[in-house]
C-alpha cells in the first residue's frame, strides 16, 4: 500500500516568494505527498484574530489595510 503524506505549510514557510519556492521543492521532492495544506502567511493570522476580537471600527480599517 502506498504511503500518503500530508504536507502543511504556513507562517514563515509561505511568507515570501523564496519561502514558497522552498515549500514547493519539498512537495515536489516526495512522490508520496498526496495532499498539501497551506495556512496564512506570517502575521496574517494575528491580524485576523485581532479583527475577530472586536477592534474599534477605525482600527479595523487600518488593520485590513495592513494585510498584504
């Protein structure tokens, strides 16, 4: 039976183009990888949590503008 590998990348592993390329190289180098999961780039999760926790309206817009 073939081994199924799930590879999860997030944070600094998807923070910029070079990091994403390194992550892609990892996936491409392992024929057993059948599923790839990506989460938010570094810092984005914290911004989304801050929004969800009820910032003041003016802060919300500034935070949304900060998301690349």
